[in-house]
């Protein structure tokens, strides 16, 4: 990846800007970043691992960061590789190269702070907790769930797509108020400084996320019941993958979800691939007509959509937009599903 960026910078397809970030083909601003897995000791003395998003202003910063991290990671060129240090140590290295650290998908089981390391981020980061401007919610959580934890009241929530393939980019995204396009401005928005801010979070209904409810690894099914579900209702086993919804119910310290004043609205969006009856060909047809998925999901009228794909699919799309669908919750690594009414 760094090699690609290096080539783009050399051949003029991309250039760096003073306030950080790389403009590619005059179309997009790339914010340089890396996802690092850290090694943690959990509250009951076990080992845990968590993912951390690390963002940097300049190409030279992330190159220096990579050089230093290669002493802590075996395969430095692969994504989300495990480092032999804790996040408490990692944040110093990130900041040394002018970067910022943000806990990634911070409630998911297996690879996140709240999911498998701690009940409080402050216990991990201690006096450095104030240096975290934000957390990433992850696909199985939303603002209302996260705002049941009081230590998060001062943090910005990010709804990033966590896309490991191109079509999944923007399945979640943040709408930001900035004065210009650069790393510096994006960071100000995340820090809620000088009028810059996140105006709106767009994300999945968390029921659609892969880890929303608790899943029994023996019975291979989601375990029904009121949260928190901590064992299987059928085989009584504790060999479960804890759902984000259930985990938050265990660790929350507020009676009700209450958002701080600055918290922007969270708008649910159901990507086209989740909508019943929409295959690749139909999606291409819709994209030809409306240019972007956002136009189809949020803007096009029923009549416009109907003229391209017919009545049934048009009502499926509009019902999903208006929340008039039944969602079968996700769990254990399997996305939730929606059924048309
Ligand atoms: Zn991750
Ligand atoms: Zn079971």
C-alpha cells in the first residue's frame, strides 16, 4: 500500500497537502492510517486483544511509524497484525509521529476493548484517556447503545464502514462540518473544535451487524432472550460469542441511554445488498439511473425507483428507508437479515 502511494506521489496522480492528507486525482482526500492489534491484560488477568485505528497527517509520519512498529509486529505489510505491545504503549508511538489513536469497533467480541478486554477504556489508557478524541462504534452498535456508558459522554462517535472490500465502503459514514479538506480539519471535526464537527452519523441498524446478539458455538444459533444473554438456552453451554447488545447490557453504568448535547443524530441506513430481491444486476441498474447508492437509499422517490426496477423492489427499498421491515438479528459473525413486509 505504501508502495502504491509512493508511486502515485511520484507520477503526479496524487499530491500531499500542507495540513495533512493526500489528494488523489483531484477527487478524494486520503487520510493515512493503519489498524493495529494490541495485546492487553484483561481485568481478570487473561490476555485480550483489541484493534486500534491510527491516523497520521503526512506520508513521512506513517512511514516512520511503520519503521518503528516493525520491531513489534512480524508481518508489517499485512493488515491488522498483532503487535507485542499494549494500547497504553502504542498511543505514545502514534503521537510521536503526529498521529491520533481511536479505538476500533470497540464493542465487538474477540478484537476490541469493551468486547474482550475491559469494562472501562479509562482502565486501559489511564491518564492518556483524555488523548482519545473518539471511538469507532462498529456495525453492531449505535449511538443509543453506546450512550449508556458514562465515560463515553465526552467522546465523539465515529461510524466508519470497516470495509475490507471496495463495495462495502460507505456502508457506514460520518457527515462532517469542515472549512477545508485536510487531515487537520478532519481532526478538528472529530475533536469538535472551532465549529468543526460531526453533523450526522449514518450507520446500519445495529441488529444487522455480525455480532449484535449472543451466539452459541455448540448449537450454531443466536440465543434468544432478554439481554444480557450469557449462556445458551438450549445446551446451557457458555461456549458462546457474546453479542454487542448483550455485552453493553453487562458493562453499562447508566440507567437510560442519554446523549450529551453535542451528539449528532444517528441515521439508520440499510445498504442495497441487505434488501430482499436485490441482486448484483438490479443494483447495477439502479446505480446507472441514480449514480450513487446514497441517492437510492436516501433521496430517490418511490416513483423514480419504481420506474427502474418495478413496484415490488421499489417498495422493498422505500420500506427499508422508513424502517418498515422486520430484522432478524445478526450474531456469531453472521450479518442480520431483513424480510420484506
Ligand atoms: Zn478491526
Ligand atoms: Zn447451545
